[in-house]
C-alpha cells in the first residue's frame, strides 16, 4: 500500500486516573505531524473515552484537504510490540 497525500495516520492514547480521562491524539500526513490535541473528560468509562477520542480525531482529520483514508492506531504499546522484533531489541521491553 503506497503512502500518498490522501492517507492520514492518527495515533491515540487514552488513560484514566482519578476519574479524569486524558486522551492525546497525533495526526500525521506524509510523515509530518499536522496536529496534536489533548482532551480531558471527567466521569466516563474507558470505552466512552476511546469512542470520544476516535470521534474527535476523525473530525480533526477530515478538516485537511484531499483526505482519502484515515488510519487510526489506538493501543500504541501493542502496535510497537507487533512492529519491532523483541529478539533484536532485547532491552526495549
């Protein structure tokens, strides 16, 4: 799949502490960061917070011209474990 100007990659990380949910989203286009947003939400479940973060990130990504596809990555640590071979990078656990 060639990466062209119509592909937007959005990376979202969400965490809850003391009933405050913090969601950080990074939006990339052509390997350059377009924007970074931080959302704070109070008294919601983790599922509601993730859905809220996805909705806000899609709205944020659709504002850029010539958007054909939006790729959203939610669990960054899980993705990194899948991308990197842990036998090569033994100390990156």
